[in-house]
C-alpha cells in the first residue's frame, strides 16, 4: 500500500498533536472499556444506558457502537436454546396468556422459576420470584443440594412478607411452571390468607412464562461473566450482592434502560 509523503506527515502530526475531538473520543473509549471490563456480557446499547445512569454522560447508541467497533469490544454473552421439559400434570389454568405487556401496577403478576448451576464442583439451585410489571426480584432462595425444596419456600415467604408490609389488597396472580413443588398442596396452602390466584404455563411451553425464561438466561450470564461467580468463595453473599445490583443499578432494556426500582418510583409507586 502506497502512502504519499504529505499524507504520512499529516498522520504523524495528528498523532503527536491530537485534536479536541480525538481526545474526547479517546476519553469516551476509555470509559466504555472500563464498563465492558466490569460487565463483559453486555453489548453497546446496554453500555450506553449504564454509562448514562452511572456517570451522567450523554452518548448516542451509534457513537458507542463505533467506539466498540474501533476497539473490537463485543458482548461475551451467549444465546440460550429452549429445552422441552417432561410432561407434567397441570394443576392450574394459565390466567395470563399474552397479557404480559398490559400489566399496569406492581404485584399484578408474580412469576417464579428455578435455575441450577455449579461453582467449584458444588451444585446450586436458585429460585427467583419476579414482579412481572417492573422485572424486580422480590424474593429468592438458594440451596446447595439437588432437589432441596427450601429455596422455593424461602423465596415465597419473602414475597408474602412484602405483600403484607406494603398492604397489597388488589388481586395478585402467581404464575409458574408445572413443577412438583409449585403444584404441591403444601406450597399452595401458604397462599390461602392472600388474595392470590394461581396460574401455570402449559406443559412443555416455556414461552408461557417469557419473563422468567428471558431473565434467567441474562442473570446467569451476568453472574458468571460480570461477577465471576465460578471463582467465588461465598456464593450466597455474591447472589445477595447481585440481586441488590440487579434491582437498583442494572438498566433494563424492557424498562427503557431504567432499573426496576427507578421505574417503580418514577411510575408513582
């Protein structure tokens, strides 16, 4: 490739005498690299939203995209594929169907599911309860033994305590899959004192619970990639710290890049 003599010296001059625009761009790149280093599972749109919330900078998505492209910054997250579970007996009808986007208040629909992972050879099960309206984690349970149902009840008791504290009188739907614990009489008897209706996805149809299915994948990616869960010596404390981060600091695409708590407050609740 041939370069003219004048072109070479212009390039060399710019390297030694950067313009204000070049300096500003490099400053932006440095901040983007810093955010990506801490949260490598996310792409440029999320980085932009996080930078706006955390540091007060105002960038366009296109600017962040070009900076990421210039530095070869890419999301390290992977896509998840659906796995059809075994057929199970249906205890309750699906009361939500396609009404997820029409939710208008907190605690209108609560969803729950369990996800499993291993850290340093130890098997863990994490049961999460989400408010489907603002995607807030309102309850969780963690156990380190396969099949231990305690995580389901720990999370549910947290949810019921919050409903009592906030004196929620409007009807609530609790939507889950058809798992053995969710279908059990003991589990559902705990709801008798509350204005809670049970709802279940159809067997083998994870799309009946899109809130949990989409968030569980993102959460596991962030835990392992951004929070380095696989090297943690205190999994329980790390999960606790992550949930606080998720509710108060993590911008959500579904909430127009607001955090669950921010969205709730700005909506007047």
